[in-house]
């Protein structure tokens, strides 16, 4: 079957290139911007998702994992008594000042636990042993800290809130949404560093015993901790993410970016297809004169839009993936899951078909009698 | 008595069948009125014309006489305000899908400006028209090749319109009109953009095709050469046929 749509599209190469470039630009904009956003958002929940805690007990109205408030550490005893709880431990997550060799003072996010290995924290250890942390004034520092703090080596010392700690190892992938570098230390030492957390904890991490339902155990914990909030891992990750998306306006910002990307795509595709339709109006009149219907012409415009969508998406996606290593060098993670890529593809097809529909009205009114006009 | 009546009925039926076989296009007392602002303009005022298989009819008239409107009505592109149209023995109703169906099955157009698809080769131009008419695949390719051979363009099948001369373009347009074996060919000033020699060749081709392929052919024209190939020349003036004559 002869494809007038494809032939016409390729016949006017410049217009085809402009159309495809418009779609590719929109696709790249959406994939990279939203991918960066998702990559950034991943940092907001990376510790929640990598720890083995099924349930997190927090102080009331804690907005996200980084901004913890403290509550009595003895609460953990009540939680340990709840049916279905296999293990429950206190955890401190607290911003603290760290003194750098240069004399500058910076902020870091301290994670303090009594037994790190029971909670899969830290989950990616470059060097050192987390179980050693409880044996002295030791810390593990995440390698990403080098961007803010400068290079560090195992065996060096750093002062946190006036206390000297020896770096006994390095971790990878541990990050916070606020970009404050993550440092791991023993729970009691972290507690002792700051007056506000004496005899207190930031969270209680809970592991549910096999055979018990997470939601039901969470409900039981809620019943015995009336002054706390209790979340399953998924709920807590969603709350932490939503805080940054909603409270900071990042979600709105991203929505505007996606909207602009789609708008650019629609304008470019609609403009080029409409111009093309106007220029080919006599051809469409001929199609009608030889027995074609409006539907035959819609199919031509729809096929052209579909080709522009597929080619534009392929180029846009290739550009986005090509940019990932470059952005990674800038420590920017573009997170594009297969589902997200598929969603963008479906959106691109809809965008192009929607743009093509703007030309439908123009071609629907074509009088086939115009073929007799010189 | 009854047997005699039945016999007469059969004779009349046979006569009707013979008539409908011979006549491929007929318009009867066709009128067309356009509304321009508050004014009604009557472009066709009771036109009747019939075209038979293998017949070439030339339709002549000055600008504004109504010949293109009549051609559009005969081609089922326009509906008349009053009157009847019969194409290939079938009464045509005013319904757009019915008109389209008649255009697909029974009518082939040849235009003054050729109206070829510039992005398609000669073969594809014909094949696409067949696709629109519902003929697909190898059948369409074979039929397109056949009609291009018929118009003498067997060696130009892969050429784009821009690489063809005016005469060759018009031959492609004729091949496209022939594709799908319509009973009627309607040509609008087919020689207007061609020089005398090429124009004569095209008219001779039209005449040959009408006879060999048994098509009813109506040519709207200002070109006096058409008189040489037409079986009948019909004049139109102020929306009325003026001088129907045998040639």
C-alpha cells in the first residue's frame, strides 16, 4: 500500500527535520528534567528504601526523614512489646556541625544506630566495618562528602560538635535531599553530642516478624504510641517525597517544565502539520475527488504525526541517555525508569496526534470541486 | 392476452437493459443554484445530457457558462439543486457517502493541472488512487503497471512528476483516471497546459482509450482540436445546452 503520508513527509525534508527536532526537543526536555527531578527525589528516600526497617516510628508531624524531631528513647520498649514486632531499635538522624581541616565548619547529617548491621545501614560500604563504630569515637563518612568537604582518607580525624572522631571507613550512595553529607556513628555517641537528643531518639526502626501483616503491626504500634506517628516503609517514603514535592514548589516547577515541553512539542508539530495541510490542500482535494473521504485524509495526517512522534521520541530518548554520563560527572543523576520512558512515549504519541487534530478541521472543509480550479 | 403482455414486458426489459448498457452517464433536467450573499445565482437551468459507452463528448462554452459546474455534478462532486443523475445505470442520490461511492467505482477524473501527488512516482500515483478505491497489494501494483503501459508510460513508472514532461504528466493523470476500470472519464481542459503537438497526442490517446476501453468520455474544453476527436460537441451558454450536434 502506498503511504502518501510518509512520502509527503520525506518529500519535504526540511519540514520533517523541523518537526522531528521539535518533538525531540520536547522529549529531551521532559526526560532530562523529570529524570533529574526523580534522581534528586530518590535521595530523599534512599535511606528509607535501603534500610531493612518495615515500619518507622517518628515524632508527631515529622515532615521527612532528614528533618527529624526527638522523642523519649524509652518509647522503644513499648514498641518491642507489640505482637508481631521482631526487632525494634532507636535511631538518631540529626544535623550536626563538622570542622574541616581548612578550619571551615560545615553541616552533616549524622545517622546513629546501636547495631547498623541489623538494619542494612549503610548498605554500600567502600571500606571499614560498621560494627566497629560502637567500639570508639569512630565514623564512616560517605564518599559524596568530598564534593563539600574535600578529599578525606581512612585514618584521618574530623571534629563533630567539638568531639574528635576517627574516620574508619567510607560508604557510597548514602545521601540526603538537603545535600548535607551523611556520616554514620554509634547511637550513644550521637546522643551524647547534642543536648537536644539526650535520652531521646529521632526514630524507632521496626522489623516485622515473619507471617505478620505490616499494616496490622503498624496499627498495633499506633495504639501503644499515642504521641507518635507510625508509618510503613512505603508510607514513610511517600511522605518524605511529598514534602519536597509539595512544600518546596519543586513539584509545581517540574509540572511547569513538563507543560512547557509538551507545549513546545504541540506548537511545533501542530504548526508544521497545519502548514503542510494548507500547502497540500489541492492534493487532499484530489484524494476526495477520486473517492477518498475525510477519514482518508485524517489517516494521512495521523500517520505523519505518528512518524514524527516515533522518530522524535527515538532521537530525544537517545539524546537524554547520551547526556546521562555528562550529567553524572556533575553529580546529577537522571533517573529514567522503563515505566517513565514508556509514559513519555505514550505522551509523545498523544501530543503529536493531538497536534494533528488541529489540522483536521481545516481539511474537513476541503471542497473536492477545487480540483477544477486552475 | 396475459402471455402477450408478459412478452411485451420482457421486450421492454431487454430494451431497458440494452439502453442501460449503452448509456453510462445521464443528467436529466439538472439545475444548480448558488447563493451569493442575498442573491441566488442560477448556474444550470435544466440541463439534460446522456453519454454512451465509447462515446467522446466535447463540452464547450465561455467562462461562467456553467460547464465546470455541470462537470462537477456529472462527476458526483456537487449535488444538483434539482434534476436526476444516472451513472452506470444507477440513480445517484444526494447522500455524500453515496456520491463518494460512485466517484470511487465509476468515475475517473483528468484535470487541467494534472493534480498528481508530487511525492509519489508515476506508478505510486496510480497505485494510491487504486488504494483509495479499495484495491490493495499486488493487485493494485499490477493494475497500475497495466494502465501506465496503456498510456505509453511503461518505461517511466519510477519517475516523480517533477521529472516528467507536461504531456507525460497528463498521461499519468489519464492512467490514474483509468485505474479501477471506471465507466466514465471526465476531463477538464486536459490540453490547456500542453503545446499543440502534445495536446493532439493526448486527445488521440483519449479517443483511443474511449473506444478500446469502452469508456464514456466528457471533455470540457476551449481547445478547437477537441472537435477532431469528439463524437459529439455540446455547447453550453448561460446554464443551458445550446447546440447539441453530432460530429
